[in-house]
């Protein structure tokens, strides 16, 4: 597809993630520095359907690099999942002269970007989600901040768990993915981490391991559960009933999605935003940007959406070996 790009739209879509603001800032300032005009689209694809579009300048993104959330707001837009919604969105782009859109979000947002590109508006996707579940990228904007938030909270929880000789069953986010849980589990020394990708058995993987550990003199326990496994209240009650160890359930919830982004999230977001504009400048369209090792890569949107990502098997093994 060859098309001259003069005006670039930017939006955030799906669940928010710390670092999205740093990505918006990078997109806006890089684009303006290269002579493009930039339009901010509010509330994801909703903004294109309901005409929530505003021009951005270098000062529109001042004082946001350290802020969580997204100054462009985000939304899940069901209307955009229908062809009519996509046509309406493309019409709004034409109305404002938006020649291309940078969409910051997860897989759903990239499916949206692919559909918008089919309506003649080229798109670039940037991975923004705390779940790190984008197959084409080893890293997603927000992941580091969310993990650090969870660690900070579980460290606090450990204090009271230890004082009372209790078991804390803690749920962290990750409806379909255990990346966040497995890393947080290692970092907080959780005895057991349950993730949606791995089958588990109550007796063998939970009760027996707790009893073995109690045999070595340990009296308090942290059990980490990814949201996709769920049922933390029931699990805590079951553990208490079987073992007699007083147990409490804690759901960390949406607090993990907020807060000031870490250095890593600010830098990765800034790099990805910069690369998105470089691609558009070079006439390279409909790509998703990712990280491989410490380097930026990019893939065709269809290719990116067809990729699969596996949990690194070594991490659960390490966790089981050293959390005893
Ligand atoms: P994420 O981007 O975090 O995966 P969602 O799956 O909720 O979040 O997707 C965000 C938005 O992207 C949706 O609300 C919708 O507007 C758009 N979207 C998702 N899937 C599709 C699809 N198959 N076709 C068109 N748009 C989609
Ligand atoms: O951002 C990803 C995620 O945190 C998932 O882990 C979780 O299942 C989902 O978002 C919940 O988002 P919401 O409550 O906004 O629908």
C-alpha cells in the first residue's frame, strides 16, 4: 500500500497499562518533529465512531511521562467490531484528514487496527498490556510496573501473614496468561504459583507441598494464583479445612493497572512510539511493534495475530526448586 501520510491519529484501547502515556507522548512528539500533524483519538475506537478527536501539539503531552492511565482514555468498543462501525470510524478519519492510526493496546486492539486498515486507514500497533500476553513481543508496555506493584503489595501482605502464622492466597491479574504471576511468584518467594497455562492438583501441588514445607519449620505461606485460575476464596477455605492452617484470600485487582510507570516501561514505550512514526514515515504500514531480546522488531498485523507465545518452562521449575 503506498499512501502519503500527513496526519497521524493515536489512540489507546482495551485495558489500560502504565506507560501508555509515555507511548502517546513519544508518538506525538516524534511525529511533530518529523513534520506530521497529530490527532488524539479518545476512548479507543469509540472516539472514531463518536467523533472524539482533537489535535495534539508538543505541549498536549507535557507532564504525562510519569503518570499511569492514559490521557486519551480507553474503552472497549463493541460497535467497532461490526463492519458498519469500522466504516464509520474510517469516515471520521477522512473527516479529520487522519491518514494513519497508531493503536496502543492488546490483541483485540490489533484486530481492530487490522479491520481499520481494511477500510483504507493504515495502522501501527504498539503492545500495551500488563499481562505481557502479546505473542509477537517478549515485552509489553505496563508489564514491569504491574509486576513491581504486585511485589510491593505482596511484601506488605507477607508481614501480616508471617505475624499470624497464616496462609495467604493471593490473586494477581492475568485472565488468560500467567507471565505476571510466575515472575511475581519468584520475586515474592511464593511457595506455590498457579497459572492458567499449567494444570494443577490440589493435593499434590498445594496441600502436600505446604505440609512438606511445614515439616522444615515454616509456618506461613504465600500461594499466588493468576486471575485465570481464580477461586481464591474457595481455595483459602479448602486449605484451612484440610490443613488447619488459618488462611485468607486477597485479590490485588485493578490497583495493578495503575501507578507511575517504571523506568523500563517509560523507555520501552518511548522507543516503540518513536519506531511507530519511523515506520509510517518510511511508508511501512500495518505492523505491530514488539521486543525481541532488547531490540525492537515489527511484524505484519496478520502475522503478529497468528503467533503463539509459550510460558518459559524454566521459570516454573526455578520457582519450584527455590521456593521451599
Ligand atoms: P485488548 O486490546 O487489551 O486485547 P480488547 O480485546 O477488549 O482489549 O479489544 C479492545 C477493542 O479492540 C475492542 O473493544 C474493540 O473495539 C476492538 N476489537 C477487538 N477485537 C476486535 C475484532 N475482532 N474486530 C474489530 N475490532 C476489535
Ligand atoms: O489488562 C489486562 C487485564 O488486566 C486482564 O488481566 C484482566 O483479565 C482484564 O484486564 C480485566 O480488565 P477489565 O476489568 O477492565 O475488563
